C-alpha cells in the first residue's frame, strides 16, 4: 500500500466525528442522513472488521435498497446478514413498522369515511406488501365515522374462515350503524375472486338480518383497489 493510501477504520468510533452517523444525526437531523446511515444507527455495531455502516449497506442491498421489502422481511431473513442479530433485527423491523403507522395515521377530526378511496388510503400502506391475506372490518356510526377497526382473520379468504359472528359480534356490542369490509390480495391484483364474492354475499345477507348493513368491501392491491360498491355487487347481494 502506498504512503498516500489509507484504509478505512474498521469501526465507526475510529471515524472522524463529523462522518459518524450518530454525530451527523445530532448535528444535522435525521433528514440529512442517507437511508443506510439511519439503518447503521439501528444496527448499532459492526462485525468481522466491517463497520456498522458497512453492515447496514449490506442489509439494504440485500433487500434491493427497498424499505418496503426490508420492512416486510422476517427477522430470520434480516439475521442472514452478518452483523444483524436478533435484537438488531427486531429493532429495525420495529422502527420500520412505526414509520408505516405514522404514514397511515388518519388525521381527520371525526375520521369519516366518505368514499372507497378513503378506505383504500387508510389501509394501503398496511396491506399492500403483505405475503398473505388479512381481513379487516371498519365499524361505522350513523355519521359514517370510524368507531373501531379490527382484524378478523389472516390467511386465504373463504367462507369457512370468515364467519358472520366474527364480523357482527363487535358491531352489535358497540352499536355500530354499518360496517365496511377490507382485505388484500398479495398478488397485487385486486380483482374480486369467486370466494371474495361468496364471502361478501353471506356477510351482506347477515347484515341485512341484523340491521347492520355492509356498506362496501374494499380489496387492496398494489397501487390500486376494487370496491364492491362501485362494481355493483353490494346492491345485487341486497336483492
């Protein structure tokens, strides 16, 4: 190695203070840091002669430099990157989940649902990247404001796993005026399947008997959605 060449210090503590992610965070704030630098703060320490920033860069690269992909990975997948142990994997996934929840917070004072797009926007970030289906229910009051939301089931959607009592028992307890159904398609294509239509038909009929109508069923895809109300299915099931 020539006299003018200098290897990078193995640990971040050996770096000039102005180059360390935590010092840059303190001096400039989080918005000034690259994604890998923020991940390095969560990664905490290096391993095997690699700095925490190098570990973070390897982690970020492994998931295609996509926070969406990283946030939907399992802890074991993160731990496959040398330098990421269980505690660090949990910290990273927890931080990404907090960011996702912050992004999807509904800030309207009365939290009203006025259109299918309102529902889609509420669930888009939460459901679009999941690798399995989740079925959620929104309980509405007489002003179409959300009283509560709950997850009914996780897994392939069919009539055997989504029973009317799971949907309407909380609605009866909380005196909901109506419900909206929501689930995702991991394929990214929100086109309703025959099973989707059959489950919705059963729930619309149950709601009519109980006096708690199903206002809509939204299927969340990748960047788009389907609305059973817009497609005319809700009206046809009510006949």
